[in-house]
C-alpha cells in the first residue's frame, strides 16, 4: 500500500508524518523507517523508528537512486513494515511529477511483493497531484 500526502509548503504535512510515524511505532509489529533530507525530525520521531538522513549517502539525483536505496534498506532488514518519506522532492533531488508517478508505481509494486506500507510526502498543488497520483491520495 502506498499513500501520498500532498499539500503546499506550510500545510502541515510534516506534522502529519510525525504523528503517523509515532503511531506506527506504537501499533505495528515491525521496523519503522523514516527517510528525510536533513536532520529536522530527530527530536520529533520516536527513537524506536529508524530515522535516515538521505543526505548522508552519496546518491545520484533522481527517483531511481532513491528506489534502489529503499530496496537496500529492505534487503538489510526484512522486518521493515513501514517506510515514510518526508519531502519526496528533497529526498530524490528532482521536481518532476512524471518521475514521481513512475516512482510511486514502483513503490506500489514493491509494497505488494514485500507487504510494506509506504507513506510519501509531496509538496505540490493537489490538482496537479490528482492528475497523476489520484489512486494514491
């Protein structure tokens, strides 16, 4: 399952993500991973969740590198049940809705195969996202 949370900057997406991560830590029986670009969530996310600053790793810009990174995270720990991505644009270092659509479809297939829940934050106008990602909103 993939869920995309869309909104413009300042609309409360990150607060929603923090609440969702902390809820998953309390309710799910598995490893919870949160990927962010920077170290903004360090004191907000429950310490039981694995918080990853994607900037610590030399990934090439683009959704393909990010997807490969996610696959590696799962390969290292098959107990991962939830992966959250705060700000897809920052994590992937691109801002192309068509690329995001392709990435979300890859996540959906990966989710089906490995029974992982993905939640992705995307900063954009909801109308733009609905054109490409309506299934996941």
